[in-house]
C-alpha cells in the first residue's frame, strides 16, 4: 500500500527527482569545498553556490546575489537576524501566530538581553489586524517580526499593509517565509522587506539542511555577524570580513544540500509557482469542502482558499488529534501531524491549546485521489469512534 | 585524465559510495522531518538521527547519545560553545595554531563582550609546550580552546597534558577536532574533555552540512543555548527545553546529511581507524621522503609521521604557493590548496605569513601512485621555474 504524505508544512515529500540527481552529481564529480581553493573542483563547488544565490535572487527579487545568506535552516536565519540586530532597550512587535522559531529567540532576548516585546493577538481565524501593529509602535520600536503565513491555520498575513506601516515609522521588517517561499510570489524589493528568512526544504522543494536570509543593503551593513569563523576570504584578519556574503557565513557550507536546492529552484521555475499554487489550493478546497458539513469536525482558520496556503488544521469533537493521526497512519498509511506544531501561542489564539490540532498540509505531488481517500478515512475513524 | 585530490583537510573526497546511497534511501523512502510527527516516516527519520548519535557516542566514547549535538559545521559548534559559555570578565587561553573558527569568535567576544584572551605561541613546527598553558592560567581562566591538530602543519597537540592541566585547575577544555575526528582515536571520557567540536565531512567521511558537539554532562547543564526555536518537544513553552539534545538543536536538522554521516561512520567502523590512519601516514611519509632532499623545498612542521595527521605544508624558494597550486591543477590535475588555510596566526608562528604554504592533505582513497606522480610534477614545475 502506498503512503499518503500530508505533512508538507513540516517538510515537503517527495522532492523532484532532479534534486537528488544534482546532489549525486556534486557528490561524485565535484565534492570539493567552495571558495577554499583555486583548483577546478573547488571553483565548480563555488559556482554551484553562486548560481543558487543567483536563482534565489531572481525568485525573491533580492537586491544582489551576495545578499542571499545560506544557513542550516530558517530558525537559524531568524536567530542570526534577531541577535545581530537587537540591543538592550529595543522594542520588537510580533504576533500571536508566530512559530517558536520566532517566539523562543525573542523570549530569550527579552529575559536575558532586556529587549522589550509586544505580541499582537490575532483573531480566531489567525487574522492579523494591521492597525494593531500600528498602535503598538513606540519610540523604541526597532523591529516587526512577522510570519508570512501561519503554519497552523495557513492564514496569510497582510504583509503589504504591515510593510507600509513599518516604512512610515522607520521600523525594520523581518518576514518569516517558512510557509510561503516557493508557494507565494514574494517580491523583496517591491514589498520593501528588510530581512527575509526562508527555508529550503518546504515549498522550495530542496533538501533539509538548507535555508537562509535575504538582506537589504542597509541591513547587510548594520547587522552584526552572529557566527564567526573561516570564510576562505581575508584569512589574514582575525575578524569576520565585512563584505557579503562572507560577513554572515562561516565554516564550510552545506554544498551538497545547496546543489539540491539549486535544482529544486529550477523545477519551481519550470513548473511556475502559479501552477503549483493552483494545484495545492485545489486540493485544499477539495479537502475543506469534503469535511465542512461533518458536524463533529471543526476547521480552524479560513474556510475558503483566499489568503491562505495549503495547510488545514482541524479538530474533532471528543477525539484527541494524536489519536486521529495514529489511526490515519496505522490503518490508512496517511501521514498527518497532530499537536501544537511548535506554535503554542497560535493555538491559544484559535482556541486549541493545549491539545492542538490535526494538521493536513498538501504538496505539489499530492493528488485528488489521495485527498478523497483521506476524507473517507477520516469520516470512517470518526464513525468508528462513536 | 583522472584528477588527483589532495585537499582532504578542507573536505574529504571522494566519500564512500554508501554515503550517497544512504542519502538517496532517505530521500526516496523516508523524507520526513524527525521528531515532528508520530507517523512512520517521521519516526524513521528520528531513528536515523538517534542511530547516528549512537554511533558517534561509541566512536568518541561520549557520555550518552543525547550529549551529541548536531550543527551545520564545526565552526557553528565552536560558536555555540564559546557564546554559550563565556561571560564578561572570563579569561580564555588558546594557541597560535588555531583556525579562524576559534580565533574569530574569540576576537569578537574579546572586543564586544569583554572576555580576556591569551594566545600561547607554539614553536616553528607548530608544537605547543603544555607548560605555557599552565603558566597562563589565572584566577578568572574559564576555558582552554585547543585544536587537536593543526590544519596547516598537521602537528598533533599534546592534549593529554593539557587535559591534566585543565583538570588540576578546574578549567574547561574545548577541543577542536576538525582535523582529527575519524583519524585519531579520541576517548572523550578518558581524556576528560568537556566540549568536543567535530566536523562530519572531513575524516569522518560524511557529507558537508554535518558536524556537531559532544558535551560532558556538566557542560550540558550549564551551557546556555545559542540558537532558539522549534524542537518538536515541549511546544507549549516559549523557551528552549532544558533537556538534551533539544536544548541545543532548533529547527529542522539536516536529516539527509546526517543519514549520510551515519553510513560514513559505519564505513570507518568496518575499515578501522587504525588501517585508515596507517594508509594515510604511509602516503605522508612517502611524500615527505620524496621531497625532503630537494633544496628549494621547505617542509613546515614535523618531518616524520609521529604526532601528526596526513597534512603537509611546504613552500618553495621564490615561487608563490598560489602559482604552484595553479600549475599542479592546470598541468597535472592535482588539487592542492595554497595560502593561509584560514589560520593566519599559524602562519605567523611557522614563518609563512602572509603568502602561506602549499598544502597537501592525503585521504584514505589516495594511492602511492598518486603521491609519486605529485612528487614528480612538483619537481618538474620547480625545474621549469628555474
């Protein structure tokens, strides 16, 4: 029996076949460390890294190739930004829909580095009222840290409005695109984002171990490096170089992973985000429509496919999400994720704390048949539970 | 024409074929995020991570599986340690043979966090006198940060003596095993190391994007997390969990890379470090003996194979190392690395600053024929240059 994978908000699976082929090619034919030697294979490794920056620059409409910084994952990218940007006394505004990748570093900085934190409550559907951001801005507000879309409800945040507010007030915007990069069209320059954090292994369809930052030229200048070490450049100086991307990248990068990501971005480019998005939202619509009339099921968040990504959180009356996930896996080989999804405040916001939700997140390689099968399986489990 | 790869101190190449096979298996058959769901593939991903910890625990004789922390690379591992351990007023002792992965974060902490730094000079062969460490210890000395072997000269440091000194003085030892893990036998518990930083992609023969820390139980308790974010555990709390390994790992790990590393450690186990080491040191001996009589060549560091790893740095009178490397690559397809190797102080120590050295670093898959060919090529280039 084939497995059905609906946990694409955690990591996409499967990936395009070409991703592993690109990794294999690097593994077998290149292998060297980029920027650490002048010989052919090292130069070829460096070229892979540069080309991937170039593709991501195009995808996000970033200022320049070197403004793309590679990190282990999006969490690291967010940590680099917050730690390198915030000082004691600075005020940060964020929302109740954030992932722990934003909340935990901010709570740490609040407790140990004396930053000031305001968390704006979103409504029961996870919707942010941008006016609440505007009202929260104070003299010492330095940063707005905002998820582009909730990993629990799939709700897309009003980033155009927030970008306008931050501009009017001279505040910096950090956008966490963990759930949107490779799914929504993101125009870094047009939206006037200052710091964009992305992951490579979700909608970008690359391997785990990849992610990074897009920095505006201004931020690139003022941000203090978080990680220090060898860069293969300016090796004579005992401090991190001050130019991009070396200022924010230290040690050997995940070249094989980046080679995979590079190929994944080619795939996205060839298919087109629009086609990918339409397919995933079609499945989302099919799923919502298939369960919305079932009295015991509650869908948390938006019930349509406007302003959302392909993630749907549900609860079922009197049945623990963990039990539902277990049954779906065990009896139907359907892989979904129960619980808090590393976003406790989001569950407090939508009223599903502490048990969380059962989350279905659809990917480009899922089919209508799979969604249909899952709806039927879910109904059967609920009936049996009665 | 086949290429000859002698830059194994930067990253090992090739890797055992089974490494990419393990990555491919994860890519095709598992794919999920570990510890983020209860379904089969997520559990299988979690099992890969746990098994790799278990293998590394055995390899290093670490206290427990969860004391192995995965990071992007050894530089990150060192940054986690220094930043999470040192406070203003703390004194750190290190050596002049360190890589920029140690020097740069320490210089940063010295400048911006008011730590106090003493750098012990090693001799012209890169040899550390442990008594110099002893003499440098002060009341506020909290840490000794020491490379296990120089990435420039290959000189192995007297870590038994340093471990004794640190124990007598109640100081913590951070050992950078970038050049030794997978080559030398390292007994974490017996040597009484507190923090061991390792890379996965050099002598451990795993893919780039892997590395980490081994922490003693004491350090694990006191070290403050450097990266904060989702762990798939204790998701209801807005701070990093205080248990291992989650305390020091945030965000999705490089599961595919760790799957490769796991298989690489199996390879090391099956071949045996002793056999691997003997082969690499045989090549080192052959290389040194083949060039030691050439008047224009100077070997920097030890001339025998005691207390060293398989890395040899040379200079040639009146010829820039970069030119030699270019010629070797361009005319003979031999890949070696010229320059400072991210260790400026080491070159000041051995007298090769600012041009650096030409570095040959041999790996398990190199052959006697390759070394012979390289010696002849080197002699020919020198003759032509005359």
